[in-house]
C-alpha cells in the first residue's frame, strides 16, 4: 500500500516562503523511517534533518515540494483567508501525487473539515485524512515535515547570502529578524520583497519608521 504524508514549514514567518511537502512511500518503508529516527522536524537539529532528508528521498516512491513565496501569500490574502491558502497549497501538492491513503498535518482548527476541503480541491480519489500534530503521530508525515523544513531552511540561508546579511529564522519572535526588518525599513523606507507585507509585524515596523 502506498501512503502519502504532507506537512508545511513556514506558515507563520514574517520573512520568506512557505513550503508544503508531500511524500509517498510504500507502507513497509515505515520501518526504515522509524529506524533512522524520523520524527517531527521541530524535535531534530538542522544537521540531523538534512541527513534524514537525503535518506528519505532515497526510499520515496514519489515526492513533491511546493514553495509559496511571500509576495504570492500577500496577494492571496487580499482575496482569501490564510486557512484557504493552506487548503489551496496542500491540494496542489496532493494533486501531484498518487497513493492509496493520505495523511495531512491539519492546518485548520477542524481537522476533518481541512481534509475534506483539500480532498475536494485536489480532485483526488485517495482517502484523505488530517490530524492535528500528525507530524508527531504518523512517521510518513514526520518525514514530510523534515523535507518541508529542510527546504525552508535552505531558502532562508540562500536569502541571507543574496542579501549579504543576517536575517535569522524569519519568525516574528526572532530578534535578529526584527532587527533586520527595522534596519531595512529605516534605510530604504519600505519593506523588503522577502517580507510578507500583510503581516502585522511587518506593518508595525514599517509604520514606526514612516
């Protein structure tokens, strides 16, 4: 039986893209994932995640990682809610993959509703379920969370190299991120393209300098 797991990384940051990863594996490959120590990406070091991501890709029957850039998120938020953006993003990933069953990390307070909306939007015939904290309870979702997180981290480091400065994690609680935004706005009188301009944190920092 083919199992599909999907999870996101970067839903909440004020800087950078969001990534949604979908992974398909044969059911008996769950033993390999467990043996390697695959678990929720948030419980692993960056170095461990990178090692596991390479291993996961070697046994994947299929995989697909969607990047949703900050400007796309800002544009979509003018016509839909963040929950709707999550449904749209997950459904795009699901529609690229084929399996017998899919398990999603729920990106809505109502997990059952989220699963149904994703299934409907993706037009898949797969059995689709969603759970809160699925990345902690289902190994295939844990593996997908690792792929999403590694993609997100690589994207942030690439952004730092391109801009030749420290940006930090991109999350609103990160002082390095906040300092970067404040410095950029004070020097350029606007937010950088890598920021999600519709985020309250970004708007607050911009307003404090303009």
